[in-house]
C-alpha cells in the first residue's frame, strides 16, 4: 500500500506543477459558472429545470467528454517522451500500482472540475427553498462514474500512444463513440442491434441518474467499463515491459 501512496502523490504533484492543469480548471470553472447562471436565469426559479439542465444538457455532455482526454493524455505519453517509463517499470513497484496511481490521480482532478456544481446549488439554496438533493446527488455520482469510465479510456489511450496529442485524439474518439451510440438508431441500423447500441451508450445509463434514480444497471455499466480499460491498460503495460531489453 505504501508504494501506491508514493506513486499517487507523485502523480498528483505532477498535475499540481503543470500549467495545463490550471488552464483546464479555469476554463471549466468559468464555463460551468456561466452555464449555471444561464440555467438559473431561464428557469424562473424552477429547481427541477436547473438540475435537469445541469446534468442533461448538450453542454454538460461536451464538457464531461472533453475533460478526461485533456487530463489523461500525458499520463504515460509524457513518461515515454522523457524516457522515465522504463525507470518507473523497473522500480520496486508493480505495474498495477503504476496504472492505478495514474488513474486515481486523474480521477481526483476530474472530480475537482465539478466542485463548482455542488457549490452552486449550496449557494442557490441559501436564497430560497431547499432544492431536491436526490437528483443533485445522483447527478454528481453519475458524473463521477462517467468520469471514471472516461479516465480509464484516456489512460488506455496514453498507454498505447507515444505522443500526447495522439493519446488525446484516440481518447476523444473512443469517448465520443460511447456518447453517440445512443443516436445511431436514427441512421436506420438493423432493428436487432438497436437495443444493444442504446445499452452501450453513456446517455442511456446516465439518464436515470440525472433524474434521481439510482439504477444498479448504470452502476454496473460504468464500473465494468472502468475495470475493463484499467485491466487492458495493465496488460498493455506488462507487454511493453516484457518486450523492453
């Protein structure tokens, strides 16, 4: 456990000294503040409308899809560029600890991107009747679950890429694929595969969480997807270690 804690501190520190971290935080917080102000102004005090817009709008899905690739593109690609990955893999730590430390560091930062959402509702509640915290809580939980799925995809993309931009592009393509599977039925695919397309899309599973419904199917989907890409990343890292001289 101690090696993992050391690795996690190393990754968190790497984020803390990176200018990109503060650029992403600033842009996302400003965007969230503007969008929340817009939702409040157009909702006329209807909390359900504000919550629904916060967790179901097109802007929400754009932000939640673009954030993880930006946060994860450097995780392994930067190590390869600096030539420190081989040193890390020969250190007295396991490959799984390396993968998990990088994943949790990116996920922690991803969670920090969405802190203003909770603060916005806390501030809003002080000026009127208390909002329905159920949909807000499940909406935040769903956001973190989607983030874990997307961060694991970004980690995988960084493992298989030597350049940060390539990693970001691969991650964005994979994340967008999961986002738009929900809409492929408009293209007229065979009727037999339409249910499968819907059940493998992010909006389908996130929809109930945004309404305050804690569905175990959604939890299983997001956690299974996260574990799958973490497992594949771990195996890819092991393969690289075996091939290295």
